[in-house]
C-alpha cells in the first residue's frame, strides 16, 4: 500500500513538473549565471560614469535589484559569446536588468563589438527606461534594445544602429516581453537584421525605422508589432540563409521554440511604409491579423505583391500555409494579393478605403471579401473569391477596369465604368448640386424677405388706420340766429 502511495505521489509530482515545463515561456528552463563588471544591487543615482567589459559572458553593467538612475553614462562592451543562450538571458549584453530591478538611462552612450553582445537587455522581471541615448552594436546577433523572458523596455528619442547580421535594432527572444518606443531613429545594415524582430509585444510611435539588408519588420508566433505615425523603409537588399524571398513585413512561425504558436498581429496607422524590393507583406505557417489604417504605402517593386500568403520552408509541408484577416480602414493601397491552395484570407475593405489590385487571380486560395458602401475596389486583374459581402448591393463600388470578379466560380456584375471618370462626374455633380442649393437658397431667401416686407407694410398701414379711427372729432358750431343770441346773452351775463 505504501509503495502504491509513493508511486502515485511521485507520478503526481512529475506531472506537475512536466505541466510547468510545458506552460513555461520558451527558454525558461535553464538557470543562467550572471556576471557584471559593475553590479548594482540597491537604489543608485550616478552621473557621467564609465562602465566597460572585455570579458565573454560578462555585462559591462548588471543591475540585479533596486531602482537606479544613470545620467550620461558611457558604457562599452567587447568580447564574444559562443551560443544563443546569451540571446535568451542577456549574459553578454552591455547592460542587463533582472530580478525586478528598474534602471533609468538618460543621455547614455552605449557601444558593443562582439557576437551576441546586445546593447540594453531586460530579462524576466527586469525593467529599463532609456531616453535620449545613442546605442551602436557591431557584432552578429547583437540587437540594439532587447527583451526576453518577459522583460520590459521603454525607449524615448534614442538613436540606435546595428551593423551585424541577425541584429535587429528592436529585438526580442524566448519568453518575449514588452517594448514601447517613442520617437528616435532605428537603423540596421546587416543581413537578417530587420528594424524590429518580435517575439514580444512591440509598439512604436513617431519613430523612424530603416533596414538595409533585411526585412523591415518580422513577427514570429503569437506576438505583435504596432507602428503609429512612424516611417518604415525596407531596402531589403540581401537574403540570409533562412529568407527565401524579399519582403518588407514578415509574419511566420519558425517552430524553433522561440515563440509560442498562436495569432500574430501587425498594425500600422498614420505611418509611411516604403518597400524597395519584393512583396510588401509575406505570411507563412501562422494565423495572423493585419490592420492598415490611413497609411501612405508604396512598393517600389512593381512585381511585388501587396500581400502573399503561402507555404514556405517553415512548418509541416501541406499544412504550413497562412490564415490572414486583413482590414483596410481609411486606407488606399495597391498591389496583388496572392493566396496559395493551403492558405486563406478574410479581407475587409472599410471606412472609405480604396484597394487597387487583383485578388487570388491564380484561383488557388480561399478568400472571403467584405466591402463597406463608401469604400471602393479597382480590379487590376481577374479576381476570385469564395464569398462577397458588399454593403453596396449593386456592386457599383467595385470597378472592373477591364477585368472580372468571380464569386464561388460565377462572374458577378460590377461597375464597368472607369473609376477616374466616374469620380470626376460625381465631383461635377456635387459641384452642380452645391451651386443649385446656393442659387435656390438665395432665391428662397429673397422671396421670404419680400413677403416679410409686404406683411410689415400691411401691418403698419392697418395700425395707422386704427389710430386715425380713434381721433375725437370736434362738433361744428350751430350758426342759427337762435344760438347766436343765446351766446350773446351768456356773454352779457
């Protein structure tokens, strides 16, 4: 009996350990060793200090606890790390915070030159606020600002530049975290070095992002990137060993364990996005939501698609396509949408949006299309969708432009007029209607004024007549002899 109880207890404990291991964020099952050239373990304030390390797997500055503020520090890190654990835990970064430590960096100058030598790194419950600072990294696998294991970074008005391969300016790794960026410039020149690589929740506001040898933004797994009022330029000049195609924005699941599986998200609002080569957005081996709201979007590669959803090298062949929900809101955008046979698209064209392009012209993927009444579509190729929900039941907001739209294999009636001419005609009609309203309104106002004047005049005349009728009339004197004599007698008396 005791042996059975012991066996049951052991199995129960092992099951708990297994469940925790499964539920733990990726990369959280190893305990790293931390080493700082300078270590802070209590509340600290300092100005213009120098912090440096040339030793492998050593931070120039390690903050293990407390709330600290460093003003105008100069921080340098050299020395290589040999494997990716430095990316998972930040053990070779210039600056690292852990264990609920909070570090405020103001006007910092931070530089690194070594493999896996990231600039500033917040791991686990570590927090970093970095403002008005300059960060530059030169080695491979060396990001500018980075989180992993749930770390948090807030960055305001910084200048960040990386030149190594696989060195995103804004970067995250296993276990993710949160990065909030306001203002500043983030530039990369290495291969496989996007401006943002997200296995976390990352947002930018009023930020300039420029990649020269890589995609502009990458989102892996159940994570997100949200850019607002920012400028993204993806020059995208080189392919690394993993990239098979050129694209500006890439959403995927690598199956490496760096990111949990789930729905990826990319949102852009009020931003300027320029792609120099390839597709604007590429999705593979993941489910994702993409929202484009009032951006200026330009793909300088005329052969590139607006959105490509298809299988690639990641995942299990035959089931590694993409599932995308695309929402356009107050958005004008141009480019074809490609959906392969194992992928699907739910597309919403809403809020005065204009889409120009061909949708699923290869007739391969599953597509649902929804269009609001005030939005428009101009076809640039025959398009094939499985369902169409158009608030404009006559489909006059979908312009054929010499092409056809098929729903479930059947051609549907759409607007065969040219969009530009119709717009001009509508604008002319609006002008004519406006002129009509103004002229008509003026005539009505004049007539109303004339009626008022007539009514007022009549009222005054009536009042005058009434007043005259009320005047007391003086009776005329009787001039007969009798009355004269009576008057004379009264005078004598």
